[in-house]
C-alpha cells in the first residue's frame, strides 16, 4: 500500500481535462509506417479512410516528433488517431511486478504527456506479461498466409524482439490475485495523468485469451467479466476498450459474452474507443486469422452492432492475411469490405 501511495502521489492534484468530443459515425483508420511518406498517405486517401495509426517508440517517442507527425498527416488531409510506443505496451515489469516496474510506469506517464502536448488524445494499451503467442503461419483462403495459434503446439510468446519461452516463461506460476494487484497498481498510477491530458486509453484484449499461458493467468483482459471489473477499478471515463474482434472470436465461449453482447454492453457505457476488425477460422484451441469475410463470424453483425450503439471511434484492418500483391492489396481489400459494411449498417439502422 505504501508503494501504491507513492506512485499515486506523483500525479495527483491536476485538473481533469475534458475528453475531446468525437465526430459522430464510424470512422476507418489505416496502419501506416512510423514515418509515413507521401505515397503512404496518398494510399490512405485513395481508400477513402480519414485516419491513420502510427507505430513508434525508442528515441522517436517525443512530443516534438509526435507533433511533427501529426502536422505531416494533417497536411495530407488526414488525421492521426494514435501513435503507439511499443516500449510501454505489454510491459512484463508492470504486469508481473518485476524489477523496474515503477520506472516503466513513469515512462508510460511521460508517453501520455508527450501525446497530450502533441494534441493526440487516444492510445492503445495491452497488459500481457509474456507477449502474443503464435505458432507457425498457416494458409487460409486461396493460399494466403496468416498468423495461427495451435494450443497443442504453442510453447512461447513474442513481443518486440523478446521471446518468452514456456512452460514457465518467468520461472514460476503466478496467481490471479497477483495479476489483479499489479493491474490495479498500474492503472491507479496512470489514470490521473490520462485525465490531466484528456487522453483515452483503450485496453486491448489478451492475444490469445487463453486462461493461462506460460504460468501467467490471462484473467483480466481475457474475458468479459475481467474487463468489466478492470474498468470499474480504473473508475475513469478515460479508460475503455480497444476491442479486438479477432481476439474476442479467438476466445469463443471462454469470453463469457459474445462479441455482439460485448459491444452492446460497453458501447452503452461509452467505453468503446477503437475496434480491430479481424476474423478467425475458429475459437481456441486452434485458429487461423483469415479474411474478414472468410471466418466463422458474420462481420456485418459486428458492424451493425457498432452502428446501433452509436460507436464514434475508429475501426482498423488488423493482421490482414498475406495476399498476392503485398500488404497494400490486403489492406485495400479489407478496407473496401469494411466501407461496404458501414454503408449497409448506416442504411439499415436509419431505415
């Protein structure tokens, strides 16, 4: 408790900045390189999307660089939804209370302040302690290659150059109580900064949302009840969901509520900030990421539910399969399909 009080003591006292109002309607965003060129931004305009997501981190994680990128994107007639920082995403030090935890939390708070200074008011956060788990890539429709996960063969997780080798990725078994305590410590420390800066934090589901991987429970962001409790603990309008539809479909019945019920519940609370629009072939224990129109979910029902709850954040193509023609071909196919679903949902809900 003393440590928690210390962490909170560094950020209390600031006034809450109102959350920026969002224009009504579902918006499409596209992932671009960390320093997008003119052609990258032209491609996004040609797709009819209005927003971009930009990866980042390292020495470029400064408010000066974020402002430069924002101005560059806006000069091209687009807007920045978020600029990521991989160094403060999936922080094992935070999730598992490892040495350096408070330093990483301070780094995250600095990241939030840098975003705020640059006029960027959304970020995605993920709370996995041992990375994203995958097995060898497999093929989906037409021989397109795609990420896959087969729980019978999975033995390691990955995150930005790190490999988390099972069976116990950190040498011991963690309890659910520890994972919850570590999340509470983190979120109580960073919420005041998010509120001071007016930034929405959308928390991404565990990928995959298996109950446990490598001795680390995925008990918070691997199911509906965990999300509900986690957002209640945060107790802030600034903390909500980055709903990865693909992750939710990966979990299947393990999630407790299906993706449509989840959209309706958290959408009614204005807690949906961003949606990763992705389909998979089947739920755990074995899935392959596939085309949006080729998995086990009717993705129109997802888009329609978002429209019904008046979702006004962005949807983005996520983990698109490898197509002939390269990444742009896969992105273009996915965005075109998403635009058609939005048009249909708008017409049907209005009707």
